[in-house]
C-alpha cells in the first residue's frame, strides 16, 4: 500500500508518516519500481500501535522503546503517565478555578482583572502578612469562593479573623459554601467553617447554624449553639444544656442560656430544660453542680422554685450552691 493510501486509511498524514520513518519508528517494508514507499500489513499494524500509544500520552521516544525493547516493562511507564496526567489535571483545574473567580468578579477592564489576580495570589502567599492584607482589602474585589477556600485553609489566628471579617462583608454564597464545608472529613476544616458561619450576618447563616446543631461533631454543634444563642435562637437551648452537663465550654453555654432567658417567652423553657436534666437519674454530681450554677441568671419563678428545692438536695455541694444563689437573687 502506497503512502497516500496508508494516510487515507489510517488518518495519519503522509507528513507524519515520513516523520515516523525519520525517527525509525516505522519503515516501509519495500519500494515500488518507481521508488515509492510501499507499506506491508505489518507496517500498517505498527502504525496503529504507534497511534494507540500516542493516545495514552506517550512521547515518540517512549513509543519507540515500548515497541522495540523486548524487555520493556510497561508498568513503570504507565505509573509515570498516571502521575503526569494527575499533575496536568490539577494544574488545569487550578487554572479553571482562577478563571471562574475572575469571571465572578465581573471585571470591567484588564486593570480590574490584574487586581483580582494579584489579590488571589496574595491570598495564597506563604506570607501571613500578605494574606492578611489581601483579606482586609475591599471584600467586593475578592470572589467569595476564594475567601471561603482561604478561610478553610488558614491556620494563623489573626489572618483567619481577617478572612472571617471579609466573608461577613462579602455576602453572596458564603453561608452555603461554608455549610457544605461542615461535611469535610477534616475536623480542622469543619471547625473553621462553623467559626466563620458564626460571624456571618443574616438568615442564611443562621439557617446553616441551625442545621449544624444536628452535626455529629461535638465541636461543630457547640460553636453553632453558642452563635445561635447570641442571636436569640431558642433552638440552641438543648445543645447548650448538653454542653453544661458535659463540661464543654460550660461557662460560655451558661452565659448563652442567660442571654436567651432575657426573653420572658424563653426563660421558662431554659429553666425547664435545666431542671429536667437535674432530675435525670444519670446526671452525675459535677454536672448537677454546673446545672445548678446555670440557674443563677435565669429569671422567673420556675428557676426560683427549682433553686429552693435544690437548697435541700441530698448532695451537700448542690444544696450549698443553691442556697447561695437564692441569697443573691433575694439581694437583687
């Protein structure tokens, strides 16, 4: 078969076939009387082998080794191809992410594009100072997705605080993105996500925090409950009481309960939740002491009656604490 026919049937151009020949990859087995290249079936089969290996990303030099070296083991080369392909995909994905973020910033001109690029680079800088300056720049110039990613990765407390501040100003999809991050397998990422959510204003952030009250991670639940308590969210009462019982940030949890109890409609609910846990047979002495102390700043007759009853408790420490708290209430 002449070179033109081979090109038509194989889809490999005559020019490329001549290049393969110059590299010694495939040589036509014969020549016609007029001197034209003539390819045998074996030659054409080798051409298809070359094209198949090229489709895997092998260089022509690697293809030559693969086809001509009888001792050639493909496993190492395939492993290397996998590594190179992953690196290329990662680089392309990073580029696509950056382009999407620039597009989201809706730049009016190339100066705006360059400014966004500079801010994105600064957010990924190894310098904590550079990252902090980028976070404290005009939040609207930095795409929300980039701020969320930076906040979830940040380990420096001051920079993390600046990023949370920037997210609170930026608005947009921040609450939803941080809510999704609560599903991360990394505990540190989940904590950063809920801490950022706690500082976001608005109903969307509050809704994500309410969902987080059912999270399997105790730390996530605790941060969510404290944040909701500060916002007046009565949904947080059961989790806050759990925190008092378990001794996890129990002082902060008790403070949050007292803030919630400032609403007369919620005060009885808080007092009832504390009293119910005190009466629970499995609640141990240290937890009963913390629950009694938590009743101190809960207004209303329900809390007062509970303290009177506790002043006669069989646990002397609980009884003394309740008696002291009753005196303080009477003095007020």
